């Protein structure tokens, strides 16, 4: 391992376990110092010690609950003031599998706070510095439900569709300023997400569940290949490109001065 490589600092949310912890490991091994954000200080400290011992990188921890305004503001302040940060991984998130009639609206509000509001505020915090320095990368961990919302809880699907749309818009606005943006859309991934969301992973067909390490490695390979949207299990990127081109082809007819003829509306 070449510890002389230094790619700056990566701030990773939801870093204490699962996908976030794997991102932290892979990024440290590839030359990033780290700022790890999650609620559990004890788990963060244990991970930081292991990564420092294994990689020699500088690893800081910041215990924060991103649904709490004061905690979120502390993370924002770091992103605004630490000029060493070159990568933000918006990974923290929660999910749900129950339909609307079986869901608690307070739980859904908390989901929106962490899946939508937090990554939005963190992007707003980090982007001005990236633009000033002419470089930087944002990785938003979304989900395949961003394009297949019928699969799970509708609020969860909506929150991930938001992250996809945010990523596409940020890319449109910031690509010419040297800023990279990637939306990662995993399918079912072997983490504790499923137990927390209400459907134990043992209830899923094994053929659709990807190991978390493989998912992160594929996502990082997609980033290296310049993908704006990475779907780790999609065999042919041409399928996504065709889907996206069909979406863009609708553009010229989405806003016109008259209703479509099929509605039979005459001018008054």
C-alpha cells in the first residue's frame, strides 16, 4: 500500500457500519483521509482506529444524528470550512418496506429528514468550496427504487428519486466547474437495512441480494469510469442510456401553450 498517495479528505455519512463503513475502508486504502459521520460514537471510534492502523491515513470522527438540526449544522460547518475535503459521500439513510396504510407518518417524516433534507443541506454546504477550488466529488447513495418506486414503501422510493434528480441537476449545473457527481442506485444489498426497514433479508431471494463489498467496489468502478448514474447489477449501461435518452426526448413537448389534442380541449 502506498501511503504517500493523498487524494484529500472524504467525508462519509452513515459511516459506522454497512455500506458507509465499506466506503470508508476503500477510500482510505485508495489515498483519502477521512471524516466519518454517524450517530454511534463508539462504533465510529472503533472503525477509525482500525482504518488508521490498517492504512496509516488520518481518520476523524464526528458523532451526529442528521435528523437533528444542531447536529446537521455541525457537519455543515465542517464541509464549509475544511478546505482539504475533496469528496462527500451522502450515504446516511433509512428505509421502509411497509405500504402507506401500515406506515407511521412520523417515521416517514424522519425518513425524509435523513434521506432528503440532510443530503441537500450537505451538498449546499460543500459545493461553494468545491467551485472555488475547481474540483470535488459528490456521491449520493440512492436506490433502484428511484426508478422503480412500486417495489417498496412510496415515501422511501420518493426520497431516493429525489436523490437521483438532485444528482442529475447538480451534474447539469456543476460539471463545467470541475465538480463530479455520481448517483449510485443499488438493488437489494446485504446489510442491516432490511431488518431496520421491516423485511428481514432472509425473506428475500438470494439471487437478488448483492454483498455490500461487491456493491461498493462496483460503485467506485463506475465512478472511475465517469458514470453519472451507477446501477451495480445492470449488465449493460446502454440500457440505462436508452432509458435516460427517452426521458430527455420528452423535453420539447412537456411544456406547450396548448393541451394535447387527445384531451379534446378547445381554446376559449
